[in-house]
């Protein structure tokens, strides 16, 4: 139940589109669509903690560890399109265009009725296809 509420809260935050990422964006990912913030520092769930850890590792340029952190979060919530988008951003920043595209397509397939997730995945795919 807490996980569902967290996802709904994150989706509402993204749809408002007024929030910035919790950590500084890497130069490579500044123009990529953002995914919901993990929170105010106090992790509400293991998934949020792993997401925040991955963002910090990515900001530090440690893309392999960042991907591993987000992949651990995906083992907890494999159907979360926002986690797949975060993984896509990490792969893109690391220069792995094929993996970035595959992760974004997975996010798009999981977005379902979540218009914010669908739009973010489509924008991401448009940006990498335009390169």
C-alpha cells in the first residue's frame, strides 16, 4: 500500500512538472526528461533510497554503479516506468545509446495510463533518435 501511494505521489509530482531533480544533472543528461524525485533525503522506501543512490553515483560520473543501484530498485519494482527512465538517463550519460533506447522503450511499454511517464519516455526517445 505504501509503495502504491509513493508511486502515485511521484506521478503527481512529475505531472505538475514543477520539480527539479534532487541532485545536479550530469552534463549529458541535462536535456533528458527527468524522473520523479526520491524525496527530501529521508528515504520513504528501499526503492526511493536506491533511486537517490543511483542519482548521486551518476552525478559523480560512476555510471556502472549508478546503473547497478537503479537495477536493484527495478528488482523491487520491475513495472515502474520511472525507474526504467532513470536507467535510460544513466545509460545515455554513459554513452550507451542502445541500452538507453531499450530502457526508454521498456518505460514506454509500462507507462499504461500514466500520461506523464508516457510523455517522458516519448521525449527521451525523440531526443536520442535525433542525435
